[in-house]
């Protein structure tokens, strides 16, 4: 019984050391220290945490060693051990944090488009891999009109600036856990919305067209650029290839009737494309 009690106090001491080390690191990283007063406060908090941690570990250590009688000489060895334990745990948590941050950075590089900051094809594949088999999804396929002409006449630099501007506009429609925006190549973008029916998808398409079909100021060039959107929704089991093909087909159908329009693919047929309120400008 005594041995179990001592073992438990030792475990408590180690857990307290871990909590102290983690708290010190969190305070050091996240506590704003722009001014001298803030830095002094942060340092005081860290010293207080370390002091409390060492004191708590020492008290648990006293309880774990039966018949231990503390005196000035006997305090040095355990305090040195507690300090080394804290230092090791702080170093370990710090290294672990650096490794995790590096992994997240590499993941971002793999899943993000370097030009627009949106998810790329790898990000879309990752989305499909983690998508529920029967989840209700709406897929919006967006393509810019006259983009090739702009690229050919004004150069790839201006084309890249346009893609960055459009990507920044589309980013505002992103909603973590509900809407995901992808650039899958050239001037083609895909929006995937979860728990979204046809009506909601059409409302989203109207908002997207309203924001993206406009005049862009790109350095000394002033360009009016419109977009076309194709819409489809999942029917039962999610089939990524079918959804993208249907949305792409609907988008090309929208292009045939003019700029600044969207079309809906429904039950194997493409519905008559509908223009948004400002499409008269685009034509």
C-alpha cells in the first residue's frame, strides 16, 4: 500500500512538471510582449509558473519518500532533479511543436495553390478522400471569360494578377467545415458546399457572379472580366468524377448563352442558363 502511494505521488510530480513546461511554452509563445511592461509581465508569469511547478514537485516528492526529513543540504539534490526534469520537458515540447509546425507548413505547400492561396488539386483529392459517402454536396464550377485572350495580349504577369484578384474574391466565400474553394488549373475554380441544395447553390452562384464579374484594376490595365458558373448537386452516393463532369458541362452551357451566367445540371439534364442581375454589363 505504501509503495502504491509513493508511486502515485511520483506520477503526480511528473504530470505537474509536464503541465508547468507546457504552460511556460504557451505563455512564451502567445503572450503579447510588444512593450517593455508586457515583456516584464510575461517574464514574471514564467518565473511564477516555474516556482509553483518546482514547489509542487518538491511537495509531491516529499510525500513519495517515506521518512524523508528535509534539511538545507538534502534540498539541493531533489531541486536539481526537478529543474532538470522541467528543462527536459520544456525542450521536448518545444521540439515537438517545431516538428508539428513544419509538418503543417509542408501540408499547406502540398494542398495550396501558390498563386492564389486557394486549395489545389491535391487539396481537392484530400477533400474527396475525407468526404462522407452520402453527404449532400453542391459543386460550382467557375471559369473566367476571355482569360486566354488577356494572357495572350497582355502577358502571363497580368493573367497571374487577375487570377490572384479572383482568388482573393472567392476566398471570402470559404467557410471552414461548410464551403471549400479550389483552383484546379488555369482560370478554373471549383466551390464545394456541404449541406447545400439546388436553391441555396443558385443563390451562392449569384453572389459569386456578382463579386467576380466586374472591372479589375491590374497595374495600369483596367479590365472588365466576367465569369460563367455551372452547378450540380450530389444524388445519393458521392461520385467526384460525375459531379465535376456535370458541373463542367453546365458551365460550358452557361458560356454559350453569354457571359456572367450560371446553369444548373439536374437529373441528367442541363436547365436553361440564368443570368445574374448585372449580366447586361457583361454582354
